[in-house]
C-alpha cells in the first residue's frame, strides 16, 4: 500500500510545482517522506531577546526587538539592495535585502515594533543582518514566545522563493498535521528501546522539528541517531555475513616450502609482534573456507609489504597465483623490485605488468599468467583488464586502497571461479568510528607497532626567513651521506602556476646546491612516466641527493637513506597528506626531519594543522584531528570506497551511540539472523521497504 510519505512534494499544501521543483533540485527533497527526514541542524531559542549592543563577531542567530527608522535602496544592478536602519534601546544596525525588496516595503512599516531574527555579519567593519525574518511583536507573543525554532540548511535559490529556514519550518508544520503515528510506525524492538531509553519513532520525528524544549530536542536526536546508526550497522553486518555464507574461499592449507624457506632463510629481520598477529589473522581467514575480505591498516613504514609477501607465499604454497595491485606506476615498479630482491635465490616467479609493458614482453607475461607459470604479478590498473587471465588466482593484495574504486576491485574478484581472497592495505589511518561504518563489512587488522630502532621523526615549522638556515642544514645532512626530499603542492585548478613554483624552487635549489658537488632529481605530474621513473631511480640508487617533486611521490616510495622531508607551502596540504609525505622519511636508522615551510600569515585552521603535525607522529591521532576539521566526507579513503551520508549522526561526537548501535545490531543478527522473530517483524518490513532509498544502500 502506498504511504502518504511517498507523495510527491509539490502536492503538499503551500509547496506547489515551482517550489516543488526547487526542493527537488536544490535540497533533494522529492517526497513528503524526504521532507520529514530533512532534519534541522540546530535550534534557536526564540524566547530570548538580545540587544544590538551585545552583538559580537561570534554571534550566531539571534533575536532583536526594536523599530525600523527608515529604508533606503543602494547599489545598482546586481548589487542593488534594500537597507533598513533598525534601532533598539542600545544601538542601531542595518537590515539588508537583496531580493523581495518590493514585498518588504509593502509589508514592513517604519516606527512599528518588530522582532527581528537573523545572523549578524561583519561587513566593512560594521554589523548587518542579511535577509532577516521580521515578525510582529504581537504575533510572537501570541505564539507564547515561540520556544525553540528549528534551523534548516537551505540555498540562496530556495530563499528567494520563500524557502528560508522559516519557510521550510512552515511546510514541515503542515506536513506534521497530515501524518500520524500510523504513517511512521515503530520498528525498533521494544526491548531495545527500553534498554537504551529511546523515545518512540513518531514522537522523535515530531520533536526533532518542533521540540517543546531542549530536553525534548535532545531525546529526539538521540533516538534518531541511534536509529540511523543501528540500521547502517545492521546492513553492513548482514552484507558481511551473507558474503561469508555465499562466497566460498579457496583453502590455503599448506604453508610449507616457500613460506618456510623465505621466513627462515631470506627474511632479514624479526617480524614485529603486530606483523605476526596480522599474519595469524590472515592464516585463520584463509583456512576457513570462506573468502577473506580484510583491511590491513598500518601507518606509513609499519611494514605492510612483507606481510603482503608472506601472504602471497601462502597462496603459492597451495598452488595459487597472487597479484599485488598498486595505484601508480612508480609504486608498482618499486614493489616489483623490492619483492624481487627479497625473493632473490628462491624459486618464485614474479612479474611486473603495467601500462608500460608492451608488445612481446606483455604477450609473454599474459601467456605465463594463463599457464600458471607466474606466482606473483605486480601491477597497476593494467591488471584489471580483461586480457589478463590467470590460471588460478587465489590472492589479491591491493596497496594504498583509496586510489581504487569498489567497482575496480570487484573486477578482480571475477578472475577466478571461486573468488580470490582479498587483502586491502592502507596507510591512511582511519578513525575507529569511520572504519566501523565505511569498512563495517570488512575485517580489520591493524599493524600498530613500528619496526624496532626507528627514531621518531622530528617535525619543525619554518618560514621563508629561515631559508638560508634550512639550506645549511640540508648541506650538513647530505655531507653525512643522507638524501633530501623537497615537495611542492600541485593542485589541479592552478596547475600552471604550481608548476612555475616548482620550477622556481628547483632553480633556487640548483643555485644553492651546484653541480658537480650536488646532484638533483626532479619529478612532477607533467613528465612522461619513463622520465619520472628514470629520475626516481637515480634518487633510489643515491645518484642524486635531492629529490625536488610534487606530491606524485606521496604514496609508498621507499628510500630509507632519505632523512629530510621539506614540504613547501605546507599550509596548502591537508593533514592526511602531510602525514603521508612525512612518512617518506624516518624509514632507516638515522634521525629524520620533516620541515614544514609556510608563509608568515596563516589561517587559524592552517595553524592548527601545522601544530598537530609538529606535536605528534601518530597517524591515528592525526586522522582523528582530520576528521574533526574536515568531516568524514572529505577524508581520504572514503571518497571512492562509498562515502557515508549520515543525516543526523556524526562520527566525531556520536562514537558512543555508534558503538551501542553496532553491538545491538550484532546481537540481533546473532540471535535471529533472518529477523523472523515476532518482535523483529517491524524491523524486517521496514528494511525491505526502505533498502533502496536509504543512505546506507550506497555503501558497498
Ligand atoms: P609500509 O607499511 O609503509 O608499506 P614498508 O613495508 O615499505 O612499510 O616497510 C618499511 C621499511 O621497514 C622497509 O624498508 C622494510 O624492509 C622495513 N621493515 C618492515 N618490517 C620490519 C621489521 N619487522 N623489522 C625491521 N624492518 C622492517
Ligand atoms: Mg607501502
């Protein structure tokens, strides 16, 4: 049966076709239900009246009571606006309208007492309020002071048509008059609501829009946040268990000759406790008969590569092939070389397949893969192509996963009748709350320990005034045999300009570090892959002491002898990226340094980022800060892996609710996987109705 909530939004009284179109296009509100779930992002207490004298740069939405003393129209064409002088007992402030000024002039009188509602802005050194709401004092009093008013996010185009926060509140009020408990039935089991003291669904939806008081607003939020996170977790856990039941995995029973031979004779160091633990987890997965889907998180330099290699040797010991997929050509090359080095003297066939491998060489590799003569193939996107056929692919390792989309990964699954095991490695630490949501369907392993003997990188913030000092320091380190990275930002919109910065930087470094005493490498995105590779290799072989580069070197490059990372215009980088770049040094036994170069004037946020970088080397702490600063949508690692669009819950502040929701979801599915118990029927029917519409269906 169709629900009233499915009705097209234009049919709601007070909306109509024109505003309906706007709601659809601008706010993605297509139905009555969408409007119901369009929650306010905060409330304003309309019983409090402020004074003009109290206004300060931190003022949010406020109410003022006073009179308009006169109107004037200023500016012309696009800057034309109506300005009113508004006075209370303590002072005067301008009210400004860019639109609908005729209507304002018609309806708003001078020298009449009004309640004004809006957010003060600082403009040319003076405060004003743009597009305020203007209410008759009498009207407000009749409403009993109006109490808490919802504030909705909206757009300029919507505002123009009266869909400002108050306009949205108004149509929402109309909507609430049309729906009852019957239209939004409860689906959370009573025992769950009791144990978390959650109010019912209908009350929460009406209170979220029009709460009687702070307490009611808070209770509504808590219930709806729980609901959102609970449904999300339920979906993710179901996805995971379905996959475990459906996707059989190849069993890697033996670990004998290749694994043992490498472990006992070729591995040059003792594995860390964390590396051993992760290998045990992988071992358990690959013996289970189910497909492994594991995310391996480990900070830069924590030694993920050797874990990947040992995992691929487990496959080889059981007659299965493996592939290791890297996001860039440089990285694929480097993985190929380091694997070949580590495996030297062993009877393991490793091949490199990238876009650069062409002609006869490529044909050879393709044939050997199909015939099963290659044990491990390292490559880039080229591995996904259809012509790449394996005899029996058993293990897929994906390095630096955030560069690969879900769909691309899925193509690899299909290269074997039984899907291969999947190990996704990432050096982007993901805060726990985010991992539980974005990767809630994967098992997560963490390498939370660095190999012994690493000295913490020391990070310093310097400005142009210190450049001579910086060059002196670089010379000292180079004298000791060390190498240096100097990195410049390269952001697409201003690519040409950034390239100029890079070249200017290169020139000035060349002058300070003249040949033949010093040799420089340069790498940037506009170079041909072969040239990039050539320059990179010179640096890897220590033929050049300074690598001047853009962020193309960000991911994975391993030159343990490099001990200084200079980041130019460091204020232009995000925290995650700064941390990645810093991870390029500190890989050997020497003390390493990361120097963040910035201009003198920095925004508050840049200052904060720089100070976070200077105060910690802990990737997880940095990721938490990044999450706080930017919100989950922008975090590296979420964009392509299916981002989470949460309506009301917030991964930074609602970690406790998330934890509770996940546990509850786990428990329910353990006890009643099919949700067939009578108390779970409403939940099941809600899920089946809404699985197509909800944000969590976007996660894969
Ligand atoms: P990442 O996790 O960033 O990919 P790598 O796998 O490149 O890190 O490892 C970084 C460096 O640490 C490499 O030179 C590697 O050989 C070395 N390494 C890895 N594990 C250990 C260990 N247990 N003991 C000593 N060195 C190790
Ligand atoms: Mg790596």
